[in-house]
C-alpha cells in the first residue's frame, strides 16, 4: 500500500498546476471571507449575523477549486489514458482508489488547515470594527473552523467518487458543482414549505455548511454535525458507487 500511495503522491505533485490550485484554495477562502466582512453593511441599531459564518464565507467559493483539484486527480488519467498504466501497475483497483482518495484528502486537508484559520484571523478585525465579536476561544467557533476543514475534505471525496463514475474530469466538475450550487438554489425555490425544508436538509452544500453556524442554531434546517454527516453520506455513497463501477468496468 505504501508504494501505491507514493505513486499517487508523485502523480499529484508532478501534475501541472496542482500546487497552484491548492494555493488558490487558500487565497479564495481568505479573500472571500475578507470581502464579505469588509462589505458588511449594518443598520443603525448595529450589526447582526454570525461572525464565524461571515469570516468563512470564502469556503462557498473555494469548494469549487477543491472539486477541480479532486476531479483532475482522477479524470486527468482517463483523459490521457494513463489509467491503463495505473491499473496495470496496481491490479487491485480498490487499493488504487483508496490511495488516490487518501492523497486527495490529505492535500485538501492541508490546504484547508491553512485557509480556514487564515480566513478567521483576517476577518476578525474587520468584524470587530462592525461590532461583531469573533472569539477564537469559543467552542462553537472552533467547531465551525474545524468543521470547515472537514467540509472541504468531504467535497474532495465526493468529487473523487463522481470522477470515477464519470471517468471524465469536466463532467465530474459539472456534476459536483450542480449538486452544490444548483441543488441549493432549487431547494430554496420550491413553493411547498415542508418540501423545501426537506430538500435543504439533504442538499450537500446547505446541510454541510451548517457546521459553520455558531448562533441561532434553531433556525437551521439541520444541526451542525448532522449536516456534516449528510455531506459525508453523499461522499461515501459516491465512493462506493465509484468503487463498484471501477471493478465492474473495463479501464
């Protein structure tokens, strides 16, 4: 297994633009949160809102970059037909998928571990100027930060599974972004209130990002950790289906 992991790491490290995409994850996360905090407009009665969510708004943008990173890690091999070489070197296809998933999860976790604290630290003084306190010692804020890193990792795993199913990076990116953004938008547009609430509970982005909430938790469609579990179920499901198809189909 060590050799397979080393091989997948080498592929990632040598892929054109891979490192820069991880840098983009950090930059977009920080810039998105900073821009939201800087442009926050408050009524005369004072600012309201969740300071943790505001400072981590950039996650809603950087998740798209994470999806690109993960999709290229899998789909790029199908595009260049390198997948035949990979499977010839590692006939145990599930072992190859596990190694590829581990490498993607590891690099995204590293990028997230840099991006999330940086986003919180950059946004904190801007929010303080508007009367919103972001207490780093608060357990809820720490949960939001740690959960946001896990959120990015789960988006990466979801994308790996979809990319194995689609065997095409562009198609995988399109499917994942539709699940994240289009599903969330459509869920908000459903006229029936009960159905709308049910869709929000299972939408991967809406449910997963509940982990960032630190105030007014009763208004959420799903509790923070349960919401992240919903996203984990999406990711696990895509990997299981991808693994079954990987074994059943020709390369």
